[in-house]
């Protein structure tokens, strides 16, 4: 049977795995599903149509699955889906989606969401991401795997953070942050390649070299993106990683930080 503290309030409609743990004064709503090994620390609040994946931990005073901060929301049935082994620290807030935004906010696996972070409605967060203290992630943001956002940063709605991108602390992301990049600034600019992140992911020297050359052409030259993209291809930089980088740049709707 789940381990539920006597002071916790768990709606009878909630679905708890047999080994889930619900701490003192925590609240669990009627449409919540807590997977195997999930732990809610004291005073955690999980509401809405929310699924919390296996082994995830939600710390004190975090608010997970509440209504979105969107004036157009009028009680539609939307959801929040958290993958496996996510860590949601104190006072973080993550909201369900909106009908106009696809109806779902989603996080992948093994993300670290530090204290005071806000993740808005309809956001799509990949896996193995780190969002540091007091970051504000607006609605509809997309964040690729292994991306890192430094503390006290903000991300504009509909902006994208590419895989293995590193956003420096105190930054404002208003345009897309390219995969494998380091971006920084009040209005972020691309400062270079996230070499440490690439090494930690185990990318080979050959792949890292291709990414660096592609970055030099795309972001270190004064070429228009159309010309720079063509040059990258002409030089035969065709690793999977460079291909994903080019696809990200070409699909940008907000523009890419340069």
C-alpha cells in the first residue's frame, strides 16, 4: 500500500502506485497518477490531470499541475505529464497545458528543476535537462535534451532551446538558442560551442570538430544564414549532430540567436 502521512489530503480518485510516498500536509488531486517509487515531500501540491513518472521526487511547496496562467483558459481538460526520475525542488511551479496550445505540458526523464523555477503551460522539456534556481520558462517553450539554463534566466514564450545548449545565468532568451551552443546576455547572443556539454555526452573528437566548424560558418562569419547553411553542406559537414543543428536553424520561427 502507498505510504501516506495521516495529515496528507489525497483525493479518493487519485491513483497511487503501491510504493508511492506522500509526505505530511501534501495534497493530491482526483485526477493525479503517481507512478512507482514517486515521493512527495511535506506540503507538496499535485493537482489537475497530472501523471508523475516512476522514481520522481517533488519537494516541499512545489505546485505541480495547477491551472495555467493564461486568461484564455476556462477549465478545459488538459494535462501535465512528467517522465521518470524527475526532481522538482522547493517552490517550483509547473502547470497543465491549454486547449489552444495542444492541451499538454510535458517533461521527459531525469530532469532537475531547481527551487523557484516556473514552467508555463504547453512547454515541452526534453530529458536530462537542468533548469537552475528561479528561472522563468514561459508557455509553449521547447527545450531539447541535455540543455541547461543558468539561474535567474527567462525564456520568452514560443522560444526554443536546442539540445545540449547552455544558457548562461541572468540571461533573457527571446530568440531560439541553437543546439550545442553557449548563449548569454540580456537578449542572448551565441557565444560559442558548449564544448564541456559535448564531452559529457561522449561526442567523439570528430563530431566535436564538425560542430565547431559549422558554428564558425553559421555564427562566426557575417554570411546570411541561407549562404552559411549552403556552405556548411558544401564542406561535407554531415554528421547527425550537424544535420540536427541545420534543421533547427532552418525551422526557426522566432529567429536564432547569433
